[in-house]
C-alpha cells in the first residue's frame, strides 16, 4: 500500500494522513486515529488496514 492510497473509503483518508497523525500524536489505537482523522469512524471495514498501519509505524 502506498502513502497516497485511500485506507478509509468512508472518510477518504489516505495511508499517509494516518501515518502523519500517528507520528504527530503518538497514537496507538484505532479510537485515537478516529478522534484525530475520522478514519474508521463510519463502517469499520478499514479497521484491519488501520491496525496494520499502526503496527508498521510503531514497530
Ligand atoms: S472505510 Fe473506514 S469507516 Fe468505512
């Protein structure tokens, strides 16, 4: 997945935006990311992808 790929279709949030939010806010959970970016706050089908990004960035 590239940084400009949309992760959350409901809110049109890209992988890059999620990575930036994680780094800027030291975010650790999907809830944190939802509060910060609104990604994952609608249908929830992107939660697995968001989890993968958290793992990738925090690792
Ligand atoms: S695709 Fe992210 S909440 Fe629906």
